[in-house]
């Protein structure tokens, strides 16, 4: 296992007109962060110097042109482009979207090639990144294509963990996407992640219903009775501690969520509204189910405060800490499960 300070954290810079670059640099104003990891920002030294000077941050940036020049104890900037970039904080700009994708693609390539250990992504604008060559709703969908595994949006904040059956899907299409196969796959992903990524040996998972009041016996929709309940019953009979479906409207207000290691919501807002209400500014978006570790802060580009020095970097900092923790937990889990017989003999 790597020593903590040698874990290389790749950072994609996100939308440069938003708060991404600000929260990245603000995080490393605390020099102690360099004791936890070796950061690599995928952008350009010209761009990051402009941001640094704009906010008057007292930082030293280490410019590198190839990933093998990464230096520990320094804030590395890998040059992904050479030309100057015109930054207009708070403005949506398709050209800026192109640089967000250059950064993401370069960082993802480094992650696949094991040149970085984990990836932390700053926020993007889902509209201005769209092009003929990039037509994904967001990070999760792009990384699902590029990396091995079954991706799942997993929002985490301390003991609160919320996964989604469907993520960036219009509400009108949610029920048509949910099937017994999808439910089983997502629960398997969450179950494995809780064990390997969070060191929870026997996870307890709650699943929220699709319809209000989980359908009220078919009065408000039949999906919960016809799809959700029988699927959860089959999964539970196979040994997993899975419970539900629960009515979403009272689940969090009653504190029932505290009885579980993870909650699976049926659609985006059903899970993210309570998550962000309970933990906004401290939460982390973790893409579970992939063979590589990716995290991000729980907020967007925040154009309305971009460039004003008001952005809170706590969520981004938590994303780094969680990425490091998950990486280490996975290495430990892999060691423990590689040859259980050998390990059990050593204990005797």
C-alpha cells in the first residue's frame, strides 16, 4: 500500500468560469493538505496562475508537462493546453466547456493508465460541455463508459450514504427505467461498495419507493407492488440485509435513515434533496461501482458567486479526503479477500 502522502490525487478543473478553480486552489492554501496526498491539477500553468493572482492566493504552483514529473510536497499543474484562456467568471461559455472536457479526458486517461491513484472532479456545466464528440449528461455517465464496472451515483457525508437507482433521467421517464434487473444491480453495487470502500462487513440497506406512499396498494401506481417489493424480497432471501420500499416523504424526517448504512432512492431529487438538506457544503459525490475511485463536491458551478472569493471549499476538501480513504480501504479489502485461507491460517 502507498504511504498516504504518496497517493496521487488527479484533479480535473471543471468549468473555469465557475467556482471550481477557486475551491481547488483554496483547498491547498492549507499546506497540511500536501501531507495527505500529492495533487495534480489537469489544466495549464497560465490558467491557474491567472486564477491564483485574481484571488491573491499565496501559493506556489509546480508546472509540469508530463505526468512522470509529478513532485510530492508540491501543488502540481499538468499542462493540458498552452494557449491563454479567456475567463469571464459567472458566464456560461461553450469554449470554456471545451477546456473542462480537455481536463477531464486527460485526467481520466491518467487514471486508466494508473499514473494517478484517484480522481477528484471540480464542477462542470452540463450544457456547455455538449459537442459532437462529448454528449454525456455528466461525469458519472462519461466515467461509466471509460472505466470498468457498473457506475452508481453515491452521495456520502459521514454515516449518511444515498445511492440512486436512476440519476440524470427526466422524472417522466423514471418508472420506465426501473426494472428488477436494475434494482438488483444497483443494490449489488451499493452492497459491495459498503464492504470494500467503507469497511462495513454486514451492510443494512434501505430502499425508497417509486411512487408516493409506495403506491398505496396500487392506488397511486403499481410499480412498487409489481416490481420493487418482489425484487427486494428475492434479494433479501439470498442473504442481503435489504429493507423497503419505504415511503420517501417521512423516511428522513422520522430519522429512520439513521438505522441504515445506505439508502437507495429511486430517482435524483428523491435522494439529493434530503441529502443536500442534511449535509450541504460537507457532502461528496462518489461514483461507486467502478474499478477506479472518483469523487467530487456536492455542488455545481455556482456562477452567481464565481470570481468573488465567496466559494466554500469544504465539500471539495471532503471529496479529497474521501477519495484517499476509499482508495486505502479498497487496497486493504483486496488484500484481505485475495487469499482468505492463507490469512485465516496466519491468525490461528
